[in-house]
């Protein structure tokens, strides 16, 4: 927590600094009221600790300057014996508490800890009011596939650092869940986690949501509003769909990452912020940079630690576990105990390509749990669009579509040849002569094809 100590006596100021630094607080000092007022106009502090009797400007002036800069900025005033009436006046003006001199270090630590706790609770309450629902404990990520285990191992390693994380993956893979996991396993886990979907907010409003605004910044701004960066102070800010933000917001976001400071919309004061950034996108940001739609310098700032979240189609072995988890969840929510999947239903789920990934699977389970007449869900209870025929997304997973038509067609043909040869060899138990007969080609042609495709 950042604390401004305003005290003209050097010895007392040093004692206050030493005591609070030992508790892990960041300390700034002012030796007179005028200096303190100037510092308060430049930045916001988590707490102002000021004497009432000061040269150049008294403690009440410092208090008024702090509250003028930010009405939510807590101020503790220090007063000597015999000037309690001044402390009472300061409390009426807006001080949150007072500290009697000579200062008891234990009492000082207690008061400051109380302010820190109240400040954190206030920010967390603001976050919770905007959230769809409370989330208790760490996120649950279901699966035992090697791809998922690798991703979770990377989460565990990067969580211990303050590195900026870029989560990559298709829509519905659970990128916010992974972002929450990074936060939960980090040293910031007891601080706020704030999420914002950049694609869901118009460009004209996104800057206001991120950085907040001052009173009177625009028509309708009747009071000051803290932005998501302020709400996430000390914690983690998750920027989902980062590839969709406008160029003007990209520039301001880059500045925050570089300088750890920003101004509210309509404001002139620079606010410092300590926030860990996690972003996510389903776009290829490197291609967006090449096309001139995304800043290259911002891309490199965001992609310090890129982490790919595997699609559900690439970890099919996790489908039974996920299906069981979601079925248990909706059995409780719908008041339908004993719901289970038939073998046919499970085969149907495992065969589906899941272009919507885990989100699509969850929705499919919920819909089937609502519609099913029997406690045992059958394949027909799952109204999955893909039943037969080629699937465009599945083909795109297997074939690189970049490049001219002839190159893409050649890659697709090679893939078909490889799969066809592998099937023939498996059916003929590795006998190349019999596999060639099955394929309708000569033995030499089969060997040449296998060599070109890198098959053994």
C-alpha cells in the first residue's frame, strides 16, 4: 500500500517510515503542508498520514487537498495532547481516523492495517457488484490429457511471476478459467481479479471502462468513476478479446504497461497502478500486426508469456470427464438426481467435433438434461448439428489453409494419401505388399509414397 507521511519533525518522520516499511508499505514523505499538497495533486495514495500542525500549510489544508483530489482517499491525522479538538474537526471534514502523539508504533500499524483492509474490501465489493456471480476458491479445470497437463504446468510456472500472459485459443476453450488460475496461484491471489471483455464494449466506451472518468468529463458524468485498472490495484486485470480493441485504446494500454500509470478520462492527474495483466484472444495477433491492425510494440509487451489453450477436439480423452462433471452440476441445479449418460450418448459426444469447445459441450449437456424424458440421456437427446459429412472446422484443424489454392490443395491431398496408406497398412497388419494391393498401386509406388510422406 502506498502511504504519504506528512510530518515536519525529521526524527518522527523517520520512525514512521521505518515502522510502515517493515510492514511492506511503499512510503513517500513530505516535510511541510505545501509540499504534501503538491504531491497529492500529482498522484493518489492508498493512505495519507499527516500531522495537523505543519509549516507552510496546516494538516487541515492537506486533508482538504487529499479529499479534493479523491474523496475516497483515506487520511489519518496525528495530533498532540491538548489539540484533540483539532482532530475532531478533522474527522468532521473527512479524516477516517486520528493518531495521538507520542505515536505508539503498534497502534500505528493497527490503524494502517485497518485502512488497508477497508480499501481492499471496498475495491473488491465494487468488482463483485459488476460480476455476474460470486466465485469462491480457485477455478476447477477438468481433464487428464497430456495437452491439458502441459498447459496447467505452464500456468503453475508463470503464476509465480509478474510476467504478462497472453492466452491463445479458440472461443469456448476456457481462457478466463485459465486466467483465474494464473491469478489464484500467484502471490496476488488475495487481491482483486477483474475481468473485462473488450469485444463486448463499444470502442467509445472501452477507454472509460478501463481508466475511469472524472466528474464532468462528459455529459452524464455526474460523479467520479474508478476504471478497471483502479479496481484491480494490487491484483490481476484480465483483458479478454484483446485483439478487438481500437488503435486509440491500444496506445493508452501500451503506456500503462510501460509506465504503470494513466489518467482518467477528463482528468489531468497521473495515477500510478500496480496490476498484473493477463490477456486472451482467438485471433492470430502476429497476422493482425502484419496487417497493420494491431500495434507491434503492444503485441511484444503482451506476449511475454504466450500460452495456448488446447481445443476440445485435440483432447477428446477429456470429454467423458467433462461430460460427467457438467451432468452432475445440472442434476443438482435442475433437481433431477441420478442423471447419467448411455454408452451411445457418450459415443455421440466423443465423435462430435465441438467447434464451440468446452462451452458448447456444457450447453449441450444442460439442454439434454432439461429435455430428456428418462434419467438416462441417449444420443438423440443431444441435438448436435454435426452428424455426418465433412466439417469445415475439422478440415481446418488438419490442413493449413494459408497460401494459394494449389498449395492448399496439394497439402490436403498429401494428408489424404497419408491417412489412406496408414489405414491400409493397419488393415493388412503392416504387410506392404498386401497394403499396395488394397490401395490399387504397385509395391514400388507405395514405397515411394511412404518415403515422400515420411512414413515408416
